[in-house]
């Protein structure tokens, strides 16, 4: 069988943790910061763990990720 290709967009946006969870950037920080409160903006810093249902889809995009 030929090798499967990893989706380039997925390998740039997501990371698999040691326990196999998908790490992604927080949503809701691209635009419209004026209408968000300062506490909302503060809470959206950093990264978050993706939901189980969505992470199943993302893992199918990265077939050879070592921790998957």
C-alpha cells in the first residue's frame, strides 16, 4: 500500500500531547477584540484541548503522528 499523506494544514495547526489529546489554539481571538471584555481576552490566551469528537477527525488527518 502507498503511504498516506498528512494534511499540511493540520500539522501546522494542531499538536498531539503525550496522552494522545489534540492541542489547539484558543478560538475567538482573530478579530472583534473591542466588543470582548478584558477578562474574556485574558482567558483566551494560550492553547486548549480539543473535544473528543473533533480530535477524532483531526487525528485522521495526521495518520503517522507518533502519539495518536
